[in-house]
């Protein structure tokens, strides 16, 4: 009993004698990375843990990043008539009206403050006054003044001014732009000066989770730095056939467009071009054009001011599981040809509607986007081996690529018309199983859809009354009997789905519908 009391007193004395030490131990056991000093000593000084810093990267790349101010011409007559948005009725006020006197004085003050803009107007071609219409970002890719930005930043501009990191303003000219990848190149006169510029990263080595730093001009504030990670790769945001964006979560806002995203080596991983937001501000979802895509486009723009792309000339759509099953493909991959454009390289090489492009030069094609990127990256005039799936087997054709037109029109359907055949007795039941009612088309090409059962698979796939069936399993049809005959053959071949080519006012597409294999 005594030993216990003595031990207790000893422990109490020890605790009173080592309060500071006890606090230090407590700090360590709770994991707080700090050094705690004794009472009444110096102010608390916390030793921060060692964490990565982006300061070195920012110091190195910031001089290469610029703000881009875009000016466009506005009608000078409209400006004079309605400088404040008041309308012509403003001039109808009596001369002694206090509002008219006030706004006249205000207009005179504004006029004195806009002398620079008036001088620009006098030096213009009298088509209107230059006014700022957009602000974005960009970056130098050469010491002699070539600047990369987005096409949508400069597309409506008549004059361009770039603002350097130190506030210097320089006039720039547009070298070239490419709407398909949303890229543009500007050029400033170096006047003997060498600009700090940045290089391209190999974005194929970029991994989801890697740190990135975005530098730009959000909301016109000037050079601003944000950091985050790569959130995803290969994003398709339905902005065009070459969508292959890198998604990042670094805060990117309006005005960041055209600005670079860097890795920690100070290399450009991508070019910020779009954000997903319901408010207009950053929600942590931004999209950047990959460096490998941008590098090739920028090189062409600097050399020639334009981008030349290979052209196959076929309208394509994805291969779904249903379509793959209907065609006898083992997997849902490749690009389904809806129709080749008249006179296109693809048509000349023998590619037909209903073919599935499965590979180019032996490399498998994943989907329509993959095919578009592969062909677009090739030089016009080059010959490529295109593997296609047709009639249940693989074939290969050689295509000499053309040059992608500036404004490519949708491909038209085959104008050939099959011989009329009598309607088969089983056609009514076959079409009823599909949930379709059909009749002759007005132009004699294909079969008109006159009704669709709302509970059918056809309705679920988007087939509508007023559309036309032009082929089934890549065989042209002109009446219900043709459709029934093709379906019957598909059943004999062990198929559970048939591939219907549907034509509407929006073009043509393929739809795989289940058939009764009983």
C-alpha cells in the first residue's frame, strides 16, 4: 500500500516538473509538425513540413505567357447615335433638359479620355472604330515572337495586342488559325529582342494524377497561376471530330482560353480551351488541347498559315454492340460507313455504305474519332491501306487520300434504285414484329416509315414516323417485301439483329433492330 502511494506521488512530482516536455510529447503523439516553446518565451514559430512548391516553375515560365487583347471594328455611326444605349430619342429631348445637358457633358469627358481610340479610328479604313471585344491568353513558342492561342479568342478580331508579363504592350498580327482544333498563331515584331519561350511536353507520358500548373489571364486580371492535377485523358466534349482533350482540375476561368498548362518541368502539356460550368466560373473541370496535337498544327500554321489534312470522304458513325452483332463482328469497335461522299477518295477506292473500317495501315481503329484523327494527321496524296469488314469477312482497300475541304458537306445517299419486287406474304408479320408500318416513298427510293409502335425497340432506338429505310443488312430495299426477305435470310444465318439504314432530314444513320429468330 505504501509503495503504491509513493509511486503515485513520484509520478505527480514528475508531471509538475516536466509540463513543457509533456506538451512537446503530446504534440508529437498528435502528429502536429510544430516546435512548441515554453510559456512566456518568443512568439510561436511553426516549422512547416516540406511540401512541393511550384514557385520555380512559375518563375521560369511566366515571362513566356502573355495576355491577348482582341479588337474588332464597330459601326461608328451607331456609336455616335447611341453611345450610351439611350437610343435616338435622347436627341429629341429639349436642349435645356437637365438629363440632356448632363449626358452631353459626360460624353465630352469620355471623348477626351478616348483620344487614343479616336486616333485609331482616323487611321482605319473607315469601316468602324476598333473596340476591345475579347480577352484571352497565349504563350511564346519561339524567341522571335510566335505566339499560340485559341482560334475562338481571335476569330472575330481585326487587331490584336499582346501584353507581356512585365506590362509591355505589343501589336500582333494573325499568322493563321484552325477552327477544327481551335488553335491560332499570332506574331509580334521582336525588334531585336529575344523572347522567353516554352517547349512542348510529350503528353503521351502524362498520367492521371500528375501535377499541372495553368497560367493565364482569367477575367482580364492579368498573369494568374493555378495548380491542380490531370483528371482524365481522351475526353470528347462534342466540339468536333478531333476531340481528344486532357481534363484538369486546376481552376480555369474565362480569359484563360489559349493559355498553357505546364508540367513540373515547365513544358506545355496542353492548351486550355474550354470549361464545364453552369455558373460561368471554375468548378474544377477544364479541358486542354494535348501538346502533341497542338505542336503539329502550330508548326503548319507557322510555315504556311493553314493546316492540310488527309481526307477519306466518308460519313461514319460508332459501332454499337447491337450493330456489331448484326454484322457478325466479334467486338464493338471501328467506324461504320453511313455513306461515301460522291467523288471522294473513299468512294473511288470502293468503300461502300455499311462497311466497317477496322484498321488503317494495320493499326486497329477504335471508333470514328480515332479514324478521323488518324486520317487527318496524314498528308494529302499519301496512300493508305484501309481494312474493312464487309459481308461477314475482312477485306483491304488502298486509298489515295485527298485534301480535307474547308467546308465539308454531309455525304449524300446512293442514287441507285433497285428493281421493284412484289411484296412477300411474310412481310406484314416481319414488320409488325419490328414495330414498324411502312409504305412506298414519294421519290421511289427506299421505304417510307408511316408508323412506329411506341413500345417497340425501333421507337427506343429513335426511329420515327416520316423517316425512310434505304437498306437492311447493307442491301437496298424498295418495299416491305425486300425488308422481309433480308430479315428471313438473317434468321437462316443465325443472326438475332438486322442493320437498318435510316434516312431523315438530318442525314443518314444505321440502327440495329432485334429480329425474331424463331
